């Protein structure tokens, strides 16, 4: 899966919004009244949301790795 394949409505979400939607989807999937087709769509949406969150965290981790503290205690960003 690639980030460009993630629907635009997911890419517009914050990490917290994506996490909340995952919680809602899980609650729906736990409902015994959900049919198989709806369950599969919800599961696939959950995979997309999870991938999106993972990529956002990876990007933030890379940004953090670039931050350096010099001897005077000031932060700088390494290119």
C-alpha cells in the first residue's frame, strides 16, 4: 500500500481523528448485526487508516532524528 493510494478524506485527518475513526470501526465490527460485505469494507478502511497513521509517525520520527542540539543548548535542524 502506498500513501498516494489512501483516500483523500483519510489523508486530511489528524492522527487523533484517524485513531478515533478506527475505534468507531472496531465498535461497528464487533456488532453482530454487521453483514460480511460491510465488515470487509470497514476492515479495509481500518487498514488504510492504520497505514496512514504509521506513515505519519514515520515522518515525524525522521523529522525528530534531524533535530540536533548544539553545545550552547540550541536546537538546529540538520538537512
